[in-house]
C-alpha cells in the first residue's frame, strides 16, 4: 500500500519510522511538503562541535538553515525533494515556524507528562516532537508567540518562573528524523495526522496544563 505525493507514488510508512530506498530525509521532506502542507528548509549538521556551514564561529552548530540552499514550498513532490537534497546531501530537515504553526517548547519530562494529561482530557492536539536537547515541542496555531504574554497573564501565570517558551515567525525547528546540533535525532511523541496537521490547536487550549506541569516540575 502507499500514497501519492505530488504525483509520485510513495510506500505507506509511519512518520519517524526507518525508510528504505531514497534517503530518509528525502522521504520525510516529501511527506512534510506533500502530505502535511509544510514548507521545508535544508539545514546544517554538526559533528564534533563543528557545523557543516563552514563557519568556525557558528553560534548554532547543526541547528540553523543553510543560507545558500533554497526552501522547498508546501506541495513539492518526492522528485523535487530528491533534486533539492542531491544539492545538499546530508542536510538536516528544518521546518519554518510561524506560518502554518507556532511551537510551545517545554522541558521534555514536563512535556511527556502534559501530553498524557492532555490526551486523557480529550483536548485537540497537533504534532508533538522530542529533541535530543531534552525539549518537547507542541505544534499550535500560528500567532501563539505574539499572544503568549497576554495568555499567561490572563491565566495567572505571568509572574511564574516557567520553563515554557513559544517559537514564532523567524524560528526553525529540526524535524524528525534529522539530527539536531550533533546531539542525536529528533523524534515524534505524537506524529502528524491528516485530521490535526492542517488545523493545529489554539495555544490557549494547551497552555493551562503545560504551565501547571512546568510549574510543578520546578518545585
């Protein structure tokens, strides 16, 4: 069985699982652009603290876009992805934030506990990924980054010292299955699905639970 991405037939796979044939990154890029409707940017990789961008003073080794590599827009095909990655073999897969989603970023342990509670509550959820840097990243509707201070104020969490951040326009996240900053691969805690990816939840629906668990984790 399989599905079609922009006219190219692809074997049916689970997001984040091991892929054969074309490189793992190429297949993932085609999923992200063709199935989930996300733009994708080729990113730098890091090894032994050195960034593939070639800048000896790079401030974010293996965790930033490659300036010279063009972005692949949503709707790009498997062949488009293969051609793009042939120009930058080994590039990481990065997703621009602030377009179809923003990201609520919390400590991984708190994120795991919050995810279990949110699922038990039956709240709508989008994709959630875990980074090797120990962070959980919840995809929410765009606009959350600008709304976060007001939302925290209205919920009474504005004066709390929370390890909770929101990434918005201009930010990029490393997407599974790519390596992040030389620390290891990113993986899905909750993979994308057709019924949630196009319309990620409003941040306010998750924020109360995330803030509470972040606060409890810090006590």
